[in-house]
C-alpha cells in the first residue's frame, strides 16, 4: 500500500485508466476518456477486446485453480481492480490460494487495497514494480509465494508494453526459471493478424497520444513466449475462443487478442 499519496499524471492518457474506461469503470480522467473514445472511433471493437480479455482471465483462473490444481498466482500487469479480480476467482475455487499482483501504474497502486481483500484462508499481496524488472518481481513474490511449488504466471495484456521482443522474451524466461515444473504461464496479447489495419492505425494513434507505448505481435512471435512449455487445448486462439462457456448462437466472435495457457514440464 502507498505510504504517501501517489502522484497521478492527469495530463496524458495512461493504459490502466483507459482500459478501465473501456471496461465501463470509473477510475479514469477526462484525458483517458478522450483518448479511449478516439481509439474506439478508429477501432470500434476495442471495448469488446477488453471485456473478452477479462472474461478469459476468469475462465483461465478457474481452469488453473480447478483442473490444474494451482494454488499460487503471480498476476503481472494487474490493471485497476474491477469485478472478478484474479484472487476472487481463484479463492472461490480454493480459498487458500495465494496471489501476488504486480503493476507500475500509480493509480493501480492507490487502489491496491481492493486487491488485498483476501479470503482469510489465503493471502494477497501487491508489488509496485516494472514488468521489465523480473528479478525484482521474483524477489518480491518470494515473500508471499513458495517458489518451490507450482505458480501460475499471468501476463494478460502486458507483454505488449515491453516493446523490444528480445527483452519481452528474456523477461518471460527469467520468470519461468524462478518457478518449478508444474507451473503455468497464461498470456493475452494484441495482434494485427486479428485486428487488421484499423487496429494498426489505432495503435499508432495510441503511441502518439498515450502511455506506455504498445506493440502488436504475430502468432509466431506470441507462440515463442511459450517455447519449452506444453500449451494446453485449444492452443493459441483469440481470447474469446479459449474454452468459451456454452452460449446460445454458437462460438463467440473473435477479438484481436491472442490467448494461451501452457504448463512448464
Ligand atoms: C491492458 S491492462 C491489462 C490489465 C489486466 N491484466 C487485464 O488483462 O485485464 C495492462 C496493465 O499493465 C500495466 N503495465 C503496463 N506496462 C507495465 C510495466 N512496464 N510494468 C508493470 N505494469 C505495467 C498497466 O498499468 C495496466 O494496468
């Protein structure tokens, strides 16, 4: 929790706050809403992307805590608290689940209290850290998680902010090195293979008007983050199509965000 009031930059749109706006939340400023609306006018399905990503989070955490038996979660690039945060989903399946959240946005830090409301049997913690500093994350996580036991590393909508692909890969590798066999990695990542030119134009606009800079990646590049892991069914797909719950009207529409879950052998 912040010991002192955090400094919030209300002059430039920030990803955590714009994401919150697209999800229908209220933790955002006029500058975030302006940029959010502008992106939506260029790429109208962006709020469906945000919603589908959060719904994927729920299904992935239920799978991990349920079928996969995971009891420890490291959620990097957490976002502002919303309905169905990782600890709520995980602790509904396993109240003893331990969750460490990581983000570097000052407003997420200011709202971290909502992420720390653990079930009494479990624990939640929040680390104010940069995803590009995996050593600091591992050190901080080790205070709450037992890193000799399996951990699910959640990196939803975050590797796209590590714009250098080699750095992003090295970050994932370092995090995976720190956890044992039987651990999992869950990723969502924007892709122009599903988003097309309108998505590319919206990302260019974002990079000129908001923080932090974003990059989309191809199926091949996102698949490389899972090198050496066993990707569970149905593989790397649009996040809306990852083990969707039965809906009338058949399969959900795809959104421009890849998702996959994989196990460390
Ligand atoms: C698109 S949101 C995704 C939130 C959540 N994981 C979800 O899937 O709904 C990305 C989050 O990553 C955080 N973020 C961006 N760059 C970061 C960095 N270098 N280190 C830590 N967090 C970062 C932002 O503050 C934001 O909260």
